[in-house]
C-alpha cells in the first residue's frame, strides 16, 4: 500500500518534470524565434534590381519565419486596435454613432486598396530602410484582420449580462478592473473565433502585402509571399508546389501552437453554464498549465496585475457619479446632440466633395458609369458563385452533419481549408487556363470563391448536426422522405447557419476579386472583366484617381448588398428558423 | 441605520412623458432587523432595492445610509442576486475574492478572509470549482459568501431563492436564519425582496406589502413569531392567510382616476398579465372540482397546485376580469358562467369564452371593432402597439398584445399572422 503510494508520487513528479521541459522548450523557442526575425528590421532596403529572394528550397524556412512574425505583429496591432476602438465605441454613445458605421465601411473596403493608398506614407517613415517596408506589409495585414475583431468585441461589450454588470458595480470594481474581470473575459470566446478568421484573411493577402508594387514603388520583403510572387514571375511550378507544402505545415503549426491552446483556454470564458460537454483540449495548454516553472513565473505577473487594480480603484466612484448625472440632466443633451450631428454632417459633406473633386481630376464622369457597370459584372459573378457553391455544399454539409462520425473527421478539415490561403493555388489554375486556352472571363471566376466556399460548408455541417434527434425521429415516423424531407426539415433547420456562411463567403469573394480577376503567369496576363480587375490594374499603374474611384464603388456595392440583401435575409432566418 | 425617504422613480418614455414605477416610499431599517418587500412582479420592489444599493438613482427622495445620501454603491451594503451573478470564468475562491480585490487588500489578507467566508457558508472543498460545476444551491451559496466577505452592515437580497428548487431553497433559508440568529454573520440588517408569502413570513421581522402601478407600500405587517418558525404552526398559517386577504382586496380596489388600472378590465389601457387559455381553464376546473366545489382558499389552492402568488394571482385576476370568478378576502369563488365553463365541451367553452372576452375585455372588443370596420378586415400589429404605448411602457404593451392574441386565437374572434405582423378576420 505504502510503496504504491510512493511510486504514484514518484511518477507524478516525473510527469511534472516532463511538462516543465515541454513548457520551457516552447517558451524558449518562441523567444529565439522573435529575436532572430526582428534583428533584420533596421537593415537597408535592397536597391531596385537587386534580388532579395531566391527560389532555392533552403531559403524557405527563413521566409516562413519572417512572414509568421509579420502576421503576429499585425495580430498584436489588431488586438490593441480592438481593445481601444471597440471599447470607445461601446462606452460613448456619440462615438459609437460614428465609429460603428465607419467600421462597417472599413470592413467593406478591399484590402488591396489600403496598401496602394498608404504605401508612400509608410515608406516615408523610415526612408531607405527595411522598417518602412515592413510597416507597409504589417499595416496591410492589419487591415485584413482588425475590423471583424473590433466588431465582435463591440458586440460582446454591448451584451454583457446586466446582473454581472450590477454585481461588479455593487462590489465597487473600478472601470479598469471591470474591463479585465468582466468585459474582456465575456468577449473572449467570440474574439478568439474572429482572430482565427482574421488570421486566414491575413494569410490570403500575404502575397499582396509582401510583394507590393504600386506604380513606381516596388517593395519586395523577404517572406513566403514574395517567394510565391517570384515563382509566378518565373513560371516555376516546382517552387509554387514547395511554397504550398510549406504553407500547409505552417498553418498546422499555428493551429497546434497558437489557436488550439487559445480555443481550449478560452472555453472557460463561455457564459453558458452547462457541464456535460466535451471541452476542447490542447496538449500545449496542458503543458503550460501542468508545469510548475510556468506557474512560478506567472506569480509575479499576477501580483503586478492586481496592483494595477488597486491603483485604478478610486475611479469607480467618479464614474458612478457621472452616470448619475447623465440620467438626470437629459434635457441638456439634446442641443449638444444637434451640434454633434451638425459637425458630422459638415465633415461628411467636405470629404464627399474632396473625393469627388480628386476622382474627377483624373477620370471622366463616363468612367464612373463604367466602374459601376464593372461592379455589376463582379456582383453577378459573386452571386452565381455563391449559388453554385450552395448547390454543391448544402446537401454535402447536411449529409455530413447528420453523420457524427463523418463530421468529426471532416469538420476540422474544412476549417483547415478555410484557413489555407487559396490564392497559393491560383498559379496552378492560371497555368492551366493558359495552356488550355480557356476563356478567362469564366474560368478565372471560380478562384474568387476557392477559399471562401468552406465557410458555407462548415456552417451547414454545424447546422445539420444541431437538428434535434426528436425532429429527425418525427420525420421518419411520419414517413417524410425525399424532396419533402429537404423542404420541411433539413433546409429550414440549417438555414440560419447557411446564412452566416453565405454572408462570410460573399464578403470574402468581393475582397478576393481583386486578386482573382487579374492573374499573371510569367509575362502572360489573364483578365476577367470586373471591378476587381479594374482596381488591380489601376494599382499596378499607380493611378490613384482610378484606385480611389474603384475602391469607393466597390465599398458602396458591398455595403448596399449587405444592407439590402443579406441583412434582411439574415433577420428572417433568425426570426423564423432558429430552433429553440 | 438606513432611511428611505419619499423615494420616487420614473422612467422617461420614448415620447418624452414620464412613467411612474415607484411613488412615496418611506421606511427605516433598524439594527438587527430583516425587512421583506413583498409584492408581485411589476410592483417596483427590485427597482427600489437597486436604488438602495446605489445602482440606480431615485428620481426624487433619498436613501440615507449612516447619515449620508447614497449616490453610488456605498461600502457596507452588499447584494445577493436572483440569478446568482457569478463570473463563470472565476473559481469559487476567485468569485468570493472579487469584492475584496476592489478594496485593495494584500494577497494574504485576501485569501484569509475569503476562506473564512467560504467556511462560514458551507462551501469548504469547493474552492477550486467553477460555477458551471456547481448545483444551483451551491452557486447561490457562493453568491452569499461573496456578499458576506466584504463584511457589510446591510445585506440586500433580490429574490435570492426563487431560482432554486423547493428543497434547496428551504435548506438555504434555514441555514441563513441559523447563522443570523446565532449572530455569526457580520451584517446588522437585511432587506429581502420576494414574491413568496411564506418565505416572507418565515424570514422577516417586518413585511412591507407592495402594490403595482405605480409601486407603493400598501401595508406594513409585523411578524412577531419566535424563531425558528414552523410553517404548520396555526399562528404562522393565520399570518399567511391575512397577507393573502390583504393582497387580494387591495389589488381589487385600485385608486380611481388612474389611466393604467391593472384591474378590472375597463379600458384598453389595462395591462394584461402573461396568461394562457390553458392555465385559465386549468384553474377553473381545479376550483370547480371537489373538494373545493366552486370556492377555494387561495393559499390552500396555491400550495395544492404548487403555484406561487406570482403565477396564481395573474390567472385568478384574469378570471375575475372575464367574470368567471370573484377574488376577494383571500378566496376565489366561481360565478355561474365559471361553473358552466368548467362543465362544457371544447366548442361551447370557446363560445362562452368569446362572449366574455368581447364583453369584458376592452382591448379584445377594440381590436375586433377595428377589424370589422376596415374594408380588408386587416390591421398591423403597430396599429395597436402604438395605441397601447400611450398607456403603458413598450414591454408591457408587447406582453398585453401577446396575451390578447393568445386569448383571441383561442376564442376565435380574430387571427394573427406573426410573419406579416398583421391581425385579420381570416379563419384559416
């Protein structure tokens, strides 16, 4: 009995040491990785004509590291943006009235648009150095990540349960403490989910953000994106293949080392309090949790954090006095409101006028009409593609969702496919189109939805797997079969989930159109007529009047389609078909 | 210790007019006293508790605690919530420590006091558990520990046992009372909001009975029974019966001249409670059957049907509004039509119900008349919702319309299409 006990303790000690080692390796590896890649930032920029990239496979690990660091840096920036911008919008009514619609617009501006407009500005920051170019790339990735994260955080802040807010006020938590103890934890699950989506978006634009060419400004940063750009330029299918393979590995590593632990960790912040589920697990998180060294290292950090709570403590009463005043003097607010609205109106009018003047300096009014027409072409393309993808993936998704064994295997695969930057596959498709002499107007189109169709599939799978067993049983019991079964049971049940997927896929496809409608293979250029190709061409030529025009028209299209088409459908789906 | 002086609370409606929810509240909490605020939902007692806690300022009047006016949550007043309000991402220990951390205590002191409170409230062994792993009773114990750990003078309880099952609630009540009477709790006074009459009699030294629209104190009842109190003790039963009588007579005699009478259904501005035709016929059948034979004591029928007053009163009063029953003096007595209804089959029940609904419920008659007058016999939801919002807050208007739709559908006097949000005379 006694020896058994002792041996159990011994094995426990061994396992603790094992987890210590794993955790230390993970942490040290991270530090070395950060140090190495950030060392090169201050190096001078390669002159024009110099090649910084080689297609040798031996260079790939370094490129991957540098690209990953850029992605991480952009993610940190996005988080800072999220915590400040969204908090401001949620806490101040007036700020929210402006910031939230602004976010909506920013979300619909094509990501390439940000690059072309800001490249000169950032390059002037640190002329002739890598830093400036790095800033351009990081900012570009940031623009593909930040908006939806901020949106999700804002929405969470607005839906914090009242009783918890009351409890934290009644126990006199300072606003600072309330932010970290209540608001951030409550927002965490949705935020992590959006971080994963943002990361996919970032990978997608990695090529565009590392190999930037706007008019005469050509920037090539060492990284996997530039590697692929060069491979395309040199028609090297082997190099493209290698890049794809490396990318697969990188995404797997990211999943294992970053997102899986995050998802497992964030599970405790879910507000619904049921116990009988399988919580997500991660071996990395397990290692960090079980290691005593990590635990020891964390203690002083916790102390420091607690100290900040005490430091910000006296803010609580002041904040409360303010809310009390606000509710009293509601008569004063109205003229301030008018002043505020007036200021907004003036700013809007001035910027509208500025934009119009700027655009019309470079293009004729006729061309505005042309871009709107091109916008319609791209719109038709997006809708047809969504329809085709739906016809294919909805039945497949329903079938998978109803077979839990299949869903367990396929669901992670589809999420992985969604994370994989589909534009890495473009060169394969484009070389095929060139060789087979296909019509680019038709055959380039599918590339737009290559990466985004998975959102439809995995949302439908998720929807189908939530169809209650009782509902399926009654279908069998009443002999509901065939088309009737689809119409009455399957389609209504997955409809709200399908809508979520379709909205995401549609937005992503618009963004992808800039990359997909104009494709290069060596010196052959393929073009599908559309707004995306228009913007891409203007960017290559450095024609800012046309870039601004194209971006404005595309943003308008996306906003209008969202407001007039997707949102009403989405509300209908929520109202009518949401189960339970 | 705590003075509530002339507290009044109103909310601004979208059209700018004021909606009064609390009026003329005056009372004092003395040392060593448990006061119960007893009333039905909508009587503003939870709002009053939040004003006392400093969470929402009163529109007029003041809350004085130890000589100072309460404008923000004061130290020394802690609160226990109906839905527990635990942070799901914190362990039991961390939840309990939360209030202390805001006080800025040292880590050692923090831990010591939290463990002390956890031991006191019977949570030892659960320190590292997350709320989702606990039963409802254990969760509310955490709620109590979290409130007590800051050593408050006054404990505010907002229906703390109403989310628990009967057995668990009883255990928590007696545990709390034991600690209280043994003097083990740091608190010197308690205010308990409840809609459970027996709970109020069991726990309180004084019960303030609240009326609705606007919320006000109707009566004050002193409970002088010695602790521990036994529910079956005749003196206890008498007191419960007395409060029932108090609450039923008062609710029937609403001061005249108010636009938003709860009862009886004279104007379309009457707020209809959330009741279904099933619960109406259920209560009719129960009272009509033996052993009541058409007349029942409300406390008796409440306990035999396992209904709390918050569930029983709305049903009973709707029956009274429909002239199927009379409620007075703590009793419910069926009218002739009420007895007939209980005997009838479905079709004849619907006819009788339709006749009474159209005759005695002004809103039903109003909707029917509008539909009859319009050439297409249709009217949108907003047509009536806007009208009702002149008399009541938007949420009450929605509830009233939902109830009238359910009753109207049962009586087949009109139909409603929820997708188009349209009332009509179609008979599908």
